[in-house]
């Protein structure tokens, strides 16, 4: 059955789905201005990376900053993405999509090696379709893709994909 799918059909399908993923990333360039809490960046800038993260584990004046103790990865990721300024914050959605796509491709290639050869074009089509499908049907796309303060949730999934791959 896989041999019967024409190359042109696979190519056009991949292009259409990649355009959809590109639109998801494009929205991220403009969504960040009104969607985030910037106090994590201020702490990262004023206190430095190590001190900003250490405030989650210390007592005294630093402990009274008002942050939940389980969100230290948020401070670290938000600060790192803000190092190049607003541009670093704008590219988060694009980076998440590219990293998710890379992790899924890696898993797909490894599964292809284990279970037999799937044509690369068909495998790529399956991966981009799966990613678009998951992002499109996500119950709260804003939180997993566009909300900078939720970026550590997406990076946990990305890290899991690369570990699985």
C-alpha cells in the first residue's frame, strides 16, 4: 500500500501541513507581548541565573519573593529565552515546534530501523501530521505553545521525546 502513494501526493501533503505548523509558529511572534508575566526575567536579570534559581531553595529575604517552590525551571527557561531580548521570547513557539518535530522524527527513524523500512517521505508525512494533529487538538494550545510562563511544560515533553528516541 505504501508503494502506491505517489511522491507528489506525499510532497503536497507535507507542504500543506508544514504551512499549518508555520502559521502556529507565526502566531507566537505576536502573542508574547500581552501573554506573560515578566517578573521572572527581572529576577534573572537583576539576581543572575544561579541566584534567581537558588531563591526557590533558600530561606530568609530571598524566600519571600512569592514564587511557588516547584517552578524553578520556569525562572531558568524564561530568563534564558529573554537573554536576546524580545526576539528570544518571540521564537519560543517556533523553537518548540522544531524541537517537537525533531524528537518525533528521531523516534520515527528509530522505529523504522526496528520494525522495517518505511519510505522516508511517508515517515516524514506521518510525523508532521501527528505533530499538527496534536497541536491543533490540544485542549489549551495557548498554554502549551504560546504562553511563555508555560514553556517548561512543553520542554518536559520535548525532553521525554528525546529520551525515548
